[in-house]
C-alpha cells in the first residue's frame, strides 16, 4: 500500500533530453528567463513558471509554463489529434505587473496558468486551440474577467507554436486570453473564429484586468438593432 501511495505522489516529468528541448525552445522564441517560479509541491505534474522580462522589442512580461507537457493529454483517438497530446501555456502581462505580490489581484495570472496546466490531468481531458475554460467567478476583485480561451501565441513567430522533442513528439504552446462571461457565451454560441473577429483591433494580447468587453450587453443590443435595420 505504501509503495502504491508513493507511486501516486511521483509527478510526471520530462526526461532530461525533453526538458532541454523545451527550455531551448522557450529561450529561442519567447526570450531568456532569469527567474523561474519553482513549484514546491508537485503531486501529479511539476509546473514551473518561467518569467521572461520586457525587452525593447516586446514591452511586456511573458509567463510560460514548464512541465505541463510532460503529461500526454487524453486527445481524440485519430492520427490528426495525436500531435496535440502535449502542451505548455503562456500569457502576457504589462511590464509593471507586480509579480512579487501574493495578493490575489496580482497573483491570479500565475494561479490561472497552474490551474489550466493541471486541468487535463485532473479531468482526463485535453486543451487545445480555441478551447475555453470557465472559472465560474472573477479571477480577483480587480477584474470581471472569469474565463479563458487558448490561442496561438500571435505576438511571436509562427515557429514558437510547436516545440519538437528528441524522439519525434511535439509540444504545442498556447497563449491564454482571459475572457468576460459575455465573451465566453458568445464563443460557445458562435465559435472561436467569430469571437476573434469581434476582438480584432480592439483587444491586445497583453492582459488588462479592466479591458474593453467586446460582447457587453449594450454592444450586442446595437448588433441586434443593426441586423434588424438591414434586414427590414
């Protein structure tokens, strides 16, 4: 029994060669990371957070998970889905975001990355492009954002999306975009592409807790009125 418990407490980890490939990929495409938030307790997977500081070319902080991809997610059983079994996540914060604070208004992006990284393992599911996850409540008291959507890291080169592992597998990198409840509902009803069309030119890839809501009720009412006017 004790051996079984110890086995259950052993987290899934990258091999040394796999970890080297992931670290090299992060450094090459997202930037050097002098700081890593190392996880103290890891019962299932070991999720560190790489902190990439702002640069003259990219005036934002990038947080990237390192360890989520050690677990193969339960993707659909077809050849096209097989390359999607491993993933890492990232998000972008303003350059002055207080990463030293443990207050939830500052810490919630880190907590969000860790929660999403563990969701496929805890729920025996998978996360990929266009997937949304509802937090059911605002992430913190300083924002009404309460959901997430995964997209390609559009502020980076296309090669940043996929990391090749030594044995031929790949790790996909997805950017986390926090959403308002109305935006979550719109995406579920009309799809990720439709929501992205609404966000185009209005939403930046850098997180802003009080950003514009592209599906606010008053905006949708205007859409409905214009649709009626054109059709009539």
